[in-house]
């Protein structure tokens, strides 16, 4: 018999996969940023360039799990603030219209 995975297990797997995808995206972004900030401007010797190229993904891999939730929080706050700034005037106008209509 095959057991069904509970709904919360499916949600947990989706969240983990999503966070892993975010983390891997941050690995690429941070690795590229480290490369462009530390290596390219200074015309480093070949050995230093190769060391940084090897260490940049590792540094990014360490930083990515920290950055992904932080960026998700920032994105959620920006979206919530944007929604509040759009909805608040609409709610004021709607309330004023209802009050005027009821007078």
C-alpha cells in the first residue's frame, strides 16, 4: 500500500524546494558580485584570481541561506507597504462615498 503524504508535508517540501532555488540564485548573484568586486578591478595575479574563483561560490553558498529569507522578508514588506499605500486611499474614498450616500 502507498501512503499519501499529508498536506503539510507537501507544503513543507514546496517551501524547502523554493528556498533551495532562492539560495542557489543567491549563490550565483553573490559569487558574481564577489568576483566583480574583488578580482576584476585590481588585476590580480592568476593564482589569486583562481583562488577567489574557487572561494566565491563557497562564500556565496554560506551567505545564500542567510540572504534568501532576508530578501523574502524585504520583498514581503515592500509588497505589503505598496498594497497598503494603494488600498488606504481607496478605502477612504469608498468610506466617504458610503457616508455621503447615507446622508
